[in-house]
């Protein structure tokens, strides 16, 4: 009897089992996002829309580029801004098969145009650009089947923006916040 159990166990152990899908060495993604941008001393917060794209290695690190457009509804200067950001995203080990959190940081360039009546405010140059840093985090929820390298993910992201030069660097605080929701499409 023991010999039959051992023989059956050995046969079962040699049977081919489907392997778990391999973790891709790298993948690319493109996405869209919509959110809220508030810049201290400039506006009280309003709609922001953007596009993102990136390359990810071993599901642990990603380099991301983004372009966003922002036009506040109640801005006293009738400002519209285009923001370009280059970011590094770091992912700790995933929480289950569908949820990943990440930290993000990087640099940005922000170009603004102002549409003001020169008879009301003599603004001089009607455009301005500024560079700065951003830091924050987010979470990504995988949608669709678990197998396969191509999938979509719902993303929630929040970043603090640092663009002003402070007189005392130790007192540096954020100049604004960008909070978004969106989708990433991995391929």
C-alpha cells in the first residue's frame, strides 16, 4: 500500500503544472489623468488634465514623463499653464496581485501665459516659466485578468510642488499640490 502511495506521489510530482506568468523585465505604459491643482498665492485650486508615459523595470522602478494643462476658473490673472515633469517612481513589493503603492519624485518645468487687460494691470511680459521639484506618492489598482503583460490600471497620485527659492532653505515648504486620478495602459 505504501509503495502505491509513493509511486502515485512520484508520478504526480513529475506531472507538468502550468507555471506562474513571469514578471516582465520591463514594460512601457501610457496614460491619462485628471485632477486638482492648487498653487499657493496664485489660485485656490481648479481642474488639471494631463497625459503620462513611462518605462518600468522589474515592476520596481519606473521613469515617467508627463504633460499637464491647467487653466483656473477664478484666477485673477487669467493664467493658463503647461507643466512638463520627469519623475522617478519607486515601487515596494506589491500588496496582493492587484494593488501597488509607489513613491515619486522628480523635476518639472512650468510655462504660464497671462491674458490680462494692460489698462487694468500693467503686467509687462505676458508669459513666465519656472522650474522646480516635486515629491509624493500614489497607488495603482490593476484591472482585468492577472495573466499577461498587457493590462490597465486605475491610478491615484498626489504630488507636492516646490518651485520658489526660499531665503532660508531649511524653511522650504511646498508651493502647491497636484492630486490626480487616471488610467495607465501597460504594454
